[in-house]
């Protein structure tokens, strides 16, 4: 051990007299630095003798030959630890002065004052040896250039670092031992306090306890942290927080809830009765410079240092705590998690899974108006740049799952009715109790302000006016609270009427009506589906319209089915060969397009996009694609028609000439036509085979003349 030698009145020890020969003239020409440091602010306030001893090194420097104006005192690091150079501006200044060859000797009470890290200590030794700077403590004077002195200085630095490590290890083991007995005290979360006997107990304020229980109950119902925040804000519910430090330590204040605080409440195991130590530990890799409190990371339950179940009163059961953690983890927007319920119309978001890669399908919205959505697997496209695995319109898949879910819920209608009724009554009763507690607290504050005002002597007008103003503020706050409570009562009666009870029972027994009600949001429907469905496995059959769907129910069991999705092309239908065969057979039999479309619809065939069935235009287009010669369309004759007479619309369709062109020809006399003797006076045109050929040729000639006139009438400059 190092023996401490007290300086004489001249500031020198006997050992200084022996080693004074190490000090040369060029050392005295440079500065003598006195480095002063204490590890904490508490040491600066309580251990002033150590600080006084360090400042006393100035007289020792003067005794060794330095003038007072050549002595530099560096004390910027008072109250800072020497474990690193971060935040130690004084040590950084010392290193800079040594590097600039301004320092001849450094004075310190002991080596631990300068550095408790071998890295920083040996860096300083290297610089002192390079620039011939001496180091002095209470044991003597050392020259880092000399190997023996440098070896001794290195040993002292190692001992200084080891001493700090031993102290830290001893303190850590003490805290850990105390925590293993459940006696280590720390800041408790909202709803708990330390009792005078050093035990954890509920906050004695009943309103604080009720709000905490409401937080857990509401999250269990809503299932999302965002929904919990909105619910508390909507009902103006505040959290009771105990002040942890300062003049008002231990006082109860009411604060508006925020997302971070509510998340802390939901994740803290103390609410389940478990005493935990080591939930957050230091990770040196995450520490940020100049920020000593950074680097704290949340550990998994397996990495907690101490876990004592059933150690204190609990607001929830351990099983409910585990469910809450699983729900919070599932609500995170990750590929392997279901995610939170959102407001979009896609009911299977987070539930739909690709049958080929077991990854969740993404939801894509088309905000072009109707907010249509599609489910698509983009796993391979995201990671490997390959095409999408599969995709389908969301409406058809949602409809199939809805039908299965409603069918599964029918046996539980009576239980749902009773549960819904009890839930609404319990919620309204709890909210009313919270309002009653707030009213009682406001009345107490008014009464307390009144007592303070009446207790003051009338002669103290300044004090009386201040207390009167505070009394008026409390009265105004109470009046505002009573008005808000009156509005709450008008909006939500405390008890359900018999009419409301009967309405709930009626709706609960008619799940489809409740499902399609305008007051039922998409988020509500998603929540219902997630209560019974584990996941929906989707497998699109190639590029066809067929989709294999497997619904896996919570609790076991599954339901399989086939969904017909809309596709882009008729040729992609799985029934395309059968459709072509039917069209060919019926066309050869002389059937019209309208009749063929009706026959296909009756046979159960469906077009790729339309849900109403085939139309005549689709059949005509398919006949052209297949090279079939369609039969001549039958003219719907009027009872006054002559041979070879047509309606203008049907003749225009037959000749593939715009109907407006035919009407124009009628007015010009190009086309032979007459008007029927009827109230509408509709036109009827005459056209046999020869006339039809003439009209086609005339139409082509008119088009050619029009383009020729446009070309010849356009100036050359415009053509260029």
C-alpha cells in the first residue's frame, strides 16, 4: 500500500527533497498544472477536506520553484467520474496543454484523480514521456522518461482502475443480494408506493387504483395501444402520478396520459405481482458520447437478474400480463406479426397468408375512388426481385371469410347477448365512479382553499388577496367540472334502460344485421374475425380465377373452400376451353349472340370480370377472336315493315357504320328511308344486299375524300 506523507510547512516532503534533482530548469520554465477532481457532486459537498487538500498542492508547486503566475489550476472536472474522458473538459485541456509542450509538471493527490482507465492513463504517460513532463503525487515526483518511474506509474494506474472495478463489483453484488430478497428499492410505477415498512403496496388513493385497473381492462377490450390512448382522451381520464423528487416529493399530481406512459404500464411486470430487477441493463455498444445515461436496453425475461413472482399486490394476473405482451408484440408492424387492427376496409389484413411461402400477404389500396383493395405476396419481389408470387382482389376473399365467420358465430348468439349487456353496464358504471372521484377531489380542494382563506388574519391583506384568488380559481374549476359531468350524464345514462337491453339482445341474436350495421366500423369487423380466426391460407391456382382458401380457426379445426376471383382475360379462365366449345357449337347451330350469352349464364359459366354474367358483346368479340362467322342478325320487324327494311341502329351495327352517319345520309337523301305512321315517327331504312354493298363503298369513298381534302387544303408550311 502507498503510505501518505504529509507535506511540511514549506510544502515539501522528505522524499521531495531526495527526488528534487529530477526537476530541471526547462521544467520550471513551463507551467505547473494542479489537477483537482472529485467523482460526484455529493463528494464535492460532503468531502470538502479532500478538495482542500488538492488545492493545497499549489503551495507545494511554489515550494519546488514555480512562481504563482506559472501555476495553472484545472478544476473543471469537479463532480465528474474518471472512468472515461467523455465530458471531462478539464482532463482534455490538460492533455492539450501537455501536447503543446506547455507543461513542466502535473500535480495530483493520487493517480486516481487523473484517470481510472488504463487507456486514458497510458495515453497521458506517452505524452508526458514525449514532452518531458513530470508527474507528482503525495508519494513523490516521477519522470515518465525513466523506465523505473514509468513502470511504477503504470502499476499505480492499473491499481487505480482495479480499485474502481472492485468498488463497482462490490456495490453491484450488494444491490443484487438485496434485490434477491425483494428489499432493493427503486422508483415504482403508477399505482404503487413504498410503505413505511419498506414494502410495496397499492397507492392509497382509490381513484389512482381505479384508473390503473381501467387501463388494463380497456386494453383487454380494444387490443391496441392507440385505441387505449384515444379512449382515455375521449373520456378525459388522467393518471395519478407521485412526485419522485424535489420539494413536493410524494405528492399526488394528475397528468394527461400519453403513449409512452401507457406502454410502460402495460409492459411492467410489477402490475402482475412480480418483483423484477435487471429489466434494463447497460450495453456499451449503444452508449452515445457526452450522454452517460444512454446505452440502456430492455432485456428479455430470460435475461432478468431477479424475478420474484407473487411478491406484491397485483392489478392483473400473470396470465393476463402474458396475453398483453403477446398482443403488443403482435401489433408491431413486422412481417411475422399479425399487426394491429387498422381502419382500412381490408378485413383480412394480417390474417391472409401465402400457401407457398407461409408469409403474410400485403394489402394494396387503390385510392382512385372506391378504395378497392387487393392481397398480394411480395416476399420474392422484395428480397430477390422476382415477380409477385400471387395476388387477388380482396372483396371476393373477404366475402367468403365473412360467410364462414357468421356461420360459426350463430351458436354463440345468446352468450354474446348477455356479455354485451354486462359489458356496457360495467363500462358506464366505471366511468361514473371516476367522475364521482373527480367531483369529490374538486370539492375537497374548494373546501381546503376556503379554510385557508378564513384562517388568515384580516390585517394581512396581501396574503388574504392571494388566498381569495386561489379560492376563486378552485371554485371556477369545480364549476367547470360539474358542467362537464352534466354533459357526460346527458350523453351516457348511468344505467341501461329496458329498451336498450332488449335492443342489445335483439342485435346479438341477429349477427348478420349487427355486422352490416352502419355503426359497425371496419375495425370492429376485423376485431370480430380475429377472435375466431387464426389465419387464412390463400393459394391462387395459376393465372385462373380459382383460389383455394383454408381458414384455420382458433382452438383447432379448419374450413376449406374455393373462391372465384375476377381476372383480366377470358383466356385465363379455367373453363375457357369449355366456353369456346359451347360458343362454337351454338354458333354453328345458328344461335344469336344474345341467346348464346343466356345459355352460358344458365350453364353456370362466368366472365372474367363481370359478376352479372355474359353479354352479347362478349360473345361477338369471342367469335371474332376464334374466327367464327356469326349468323346474320335477325331484324326485329315492325308490323308495318316492308321487305329489306331495317331500323337505323340495327343497319348501322350490321354495316359497322356509325349510326349518326346513317341519320346524316337520311337527311341528305343518300339513303332511302321513310317514317312510320306512329306517335314517335321513327325512321325505317331500306337496304337489300346490293344497297348494303353500295353504302359500304360510299362510306369508304367519303372517308377517302375527306382525308384528300384535308391534305390539299393544308398549306405546305403547315404540312412541314
